[in-house]
């Protein structure tokens, strides 16, 4: 399963906010055997978001969009996703009930809070609502596109509600070595030539080791390739975080 991630927000492009959502999602999706084929950061531009959602929906098995949900002027994602599928926004009753409960709770602490419940609960016509238990604005699923909030706590909770939709046959084996990267090249190259796996080498100079990762779709092939490479490379125990 090939998945594309679209992370939305001017604040990501300016460096004001770290794109932790993409890293977190990529880790979870890879752990489920999916392949994260694209990660794209785009600004709060309704037309651009719509074009990329439509393009990626056609190109990949699934698309996860994060960020730009809510009622502020820069929250344009839901409108853009509706545009991508040539649909209008409509109030979803399940989402409205959830938003109304959340607003009522907020008003206990902030009596003058002004929130347009119908606007917050509007999602593309015909889409499935994803309720936002830790927050306010709902997400949705429309065809193969999953729209999630940008606030990490809310995004993580909403992703877990649809995690079972993602999967695949990609597996991996990982180990560590202090052997210099240049000295690893011949054995890494031969591993890819001998076995149906891909090999990545990821140096961590501050820690003084290299992380080696074998990726493939057959557990048996990965085990044989890992055993072959381990016999030629001096490995070390997995470092503590």
C-alpha cells in the first residue's frame, strides 16, 4: 500500500513549527507494512491544496492530509478537499453533535466564546466524519483521502481511529555498526545484488554508529539477507535512546 502525506500550513514552511506529524505518521504507517511514497508540505493555499489532493488521490492508494482544520481564516483544508472532489461542504449531524458538546464544555470556562457550530461541523458531502475527541474540528474520509487535524494530540487520536485502514507487505530488519560508512559500501552493494531487498545506511555521527536497514516483502528473504550481511559486518547492540 503506497501512502502519500500532505502536511498543510504556512507555519511549517516558515520553520515556526516542526513537521512532527509527518515523522510520526511515517513511523506508524511503515510499522503497519505500508510504504510512505511521498511527503509534501504545502502552504495554506486553497487552490494548491485542492490540486495536490486530487493528484495524489489518483496516484496513490491512500492520502493523509493534516493541518488547516478549524474556523480561523488560514484554515482552508476542508474547503480545498471538497473542491478536489467537486463537492460542497455540508453539516454532518454526527460531527455537529460532537462539536456542540465540545463547545458547551468550553463555554463553562469561557462564557463569551463565539464558535459557529455548523461551520465547524461542515465536511464534504458524502464523506465519513472523523470525530475529534481531544479537540473541536472534525476530520473526514472521502474516497481514499483521510483528513486529520494539525494539532499533534488531535491528529494522533484521530489517526488511531482509522489505523486499521492502512497496511501492506513491507517488512524490515535493522541493526547497528561502528564500521565507517565507506567501508560498508561493497557489502551493502552485494547484499542488494544477491537478495530481493533494499539496503539503507543512516549515519549518526554524534553517536558514532551507522544504522543499517534492510527492507523487503519476504520475511524469509530478509532473514537470509540479514544473516549474510551480519556475517560480514561487525554489529553492536541497539543503542539506548
